[in-house]
C-alpha cells in the first residue's frame, strides 16, 4: 500500500520466495484501473511463469507458484504481462 500510494498512476508487482514456493502480489492505482489494468489478470500470467496460479480483484491480487527460481525471468517479462 505504501508504494502504491506514492504513485499517481502505476502498477506495483512484488514477488518473494520461501523454500520451494513463490509468492506474487500486484496492486494498481485508481488511475491505472481507469486505463483498464486488472491485477487479477497480471498475477495469473505472472504466476503461470512460476509454475502456479492465482487471481483477484482489478485493484489487488495474489498468486503463488512452485518454481521460485523463475521469479527473475518473470520480472524480465513483467512489462509485456502488464
């Protein structure tokens, strides 16, 4: 929330790994939502790259995966995903 609240318009995507699990979260500003951003769709595609799935609301979504070693690759393609 703190990162998102500092933006006028944007999408925040964070990921972490713990053991053999990847966790991904995406949040969007109100202005980004007005332009058609849907965080549920973003995390669904991002998690698929990490061997998992998830989803959520347009403004905030969470996902998980079983291949945390793919997080860097996922972030290298996050602009395409968004």
